C-alpha cells in the first residue's frame, strides 16, 4: 500500500525536484547542509543543481527508553540539545533514564563525526543563508535541533527544505525556521518511506563518497549515480499470476543460472513487491544463487481495505496459489521452494507452510508477526528462522511466544540494536546474511521429516 502512494522514485530524484523549487535562493549564495544519512543524497542533488557548497550536520534522535521509535527530542553537533519536556513528563522518564539515552546517542554522534569528517572542519555558516535538507520529516525533532545548532553557529537564515512532511508541518514548525519549503504534505502520513518507491538504507560509505564528490570541481559523475550492472547470468522478468479467475497478482521473478532454490516473498502490511527492504534481501539471495519471486498478495484496491491486509487466511490462500503457479512453471518446477515473510506476510507464510508440510524447504520471517498464525504453528514442518530487531521489543516478545508453539527445527535470530524496519547501519545486510545461510543450510539434498520434533533448536 505504501508504494501505491509513492511521490518520489528515490532520494536523488526527490533532491532534483526540491532543487527546482529552491532555485530562487541561488542569488543568496546559500550553503546546503544535509542531515545524515537519508538527507545526504537529497542535499547533494540540491547543492549540485544550485552550484552551492555542501556539508552535513550531525544530529541524533532521542527516543523514549522503552520505545526508541518514539522521539522525545534530539541532539546535534555543537552540544545542542532539544528535549520535549512535556513528553518526558507524560511518559514518566526519569532523569537517569534520559541521560543514559542521551549519552548513548552522543557516543554514536561522535563516532559518525570522526567517520564522516575526519580532520575536516565544518563549513562556516556565520552570516550565511543555510538550506537545511533532509529526505522528509515526521515529528521534526531532529530538524529543530539542527536548526538551533546552525543558529548557534551564526547562520543568518536557516531554511528547512524537505520533499515530504505531514500536513500542518509548516504551521507547527514556523517559529523554528526562517522559512520552510516542503514539496508535499500528503494525508495518510505514517512514515517518510511510504512516499518513496526506493527508500533503501543510506550507508556510511555513500555519505563519505558524496561528501568527497562535493569537494570536487565537477560533480557530474557522482550526481549521475549509475546503477550497478545486473548479473548477466540471471534472467529477470515480470509475471502475472491468477489466484482466482479474474484476479491477477503482479510479480517480479529473478532466476540465476544455475539456481539452488526458489524463495517466494510474502509481503506484509503496508508493503509490496517494490519494498526496498525486501528487494535488498532478494538481491543478496540472488547473489547466493537463489531464484526469487516478489509479488503482491493483494491488488491495489484490496490494499486499501485494512481488514484484508490482516486477513491471514486470505493472504495464505494467495501464497498457496502462487506456490502452485511456480510448481507448474517449466523453469521453476525442479527448484525446492522456500518462503520469506515480513510482517503479516510472515504469518501467511507459516500458515501456507503448515498446509504444504515438507513441500516447503524453509521459512524465514523478518520482523514478522508469526503470532497471527498461532493456530497453525504446531503443524509447520519447514525449518523456520525468526529474525527480529533487538530494539523492536514488542515484536520480539510476540516472536518468542510464537516460537514456543513451533515443533519444527527453528531459531530466533536477534539483530542487535535494530528497530522494526532494520534501518540501522548494517542491520538489513545482517538480515540478508542470516536468510541466505538458513536457506543454504536446508538444501534440497537434506530431506525434511514429515513429523516435526518437539522443541525445535
């Protein structure tokens, strides 16, 4: 559903569109400052288009101690600290708990400063107009902290410039900035990533590369951002699957030669075959020799019905239909089939696996909700790996409950520090590694017992 509402192809494209609107600031000879990491590709494009100098400003969100995703403030370079005191009091966070979170985020901010800047000093901002750029804002806490840091360093004007934000953002943050430029303020805002087709994680290396490119007199090569060449040994094609007469599901099949197996991706709530997170995992599996099929379990119209999004029975039926389709395809029929599920898609994968028994070689869940398939878990024969972020404590607890019901070979793999979307540095790469290892471990040469043994691993 998220990608149906996508407004931007990726951060680079968003940056180029943002630059068009910011053209009027060219005569002020602005400095473009981006918030790492997601804002850096956006800011680089803006700076390139305006022929403006480019820099970053390091800032870290301060999350509630028991729910890191809930922002209660932020810290920025220069010792700036912005805390929503009312939120702290409402939640009941003690001074000791708050200081522990601040200390942890301060250490990460310092790590990134050393990594990104080295011995380089920040660009001087005194007396200048600064265009503060990010890939979008939700609560605005990090942007406010960054704006305060720039003002403290003597910036004459700070213009917040973002591609997307929730409705009412300009009014809510008007007193914090000299001006706010926002391309889109769509209704139904749940997170920045839902408005991008490709919202893959920006790594440290990309930040460093763009900073170095910005120092070069000619930025054309870096701005072009040529895609990595596709593996010439792999076949890729779009497919149409008809689970019931008159209803078609779109899918993307990638088939390396030779292929060790086929992994069907069952996407969950708010996701689709275009999910950058699932596509990143799929690409890693392709490199490991696995064919992948990413497809939509629901049609575009069905995705608008939240009841269908959480109808595990319906999702499992669709997955079974796709499995039967794959078994009938000449190029795929000899390949052992496994499932990779995310969110509610993980529950659908486990229910379908319970139905098919030894027909499914293995199941991997990423940030999934296996608890939603509780009545089917004892019947699952396929070796199952439950991958959960260490900071995604609610989902971790639900996975632990579900694991106690499994009688097949199973494990819980925790990615330390990762939140629900695995956006932290290296988190999604770790998911890909764990998944490839699990699928490789249960090769087609190893038979799976039709009678799962109690206790798992």
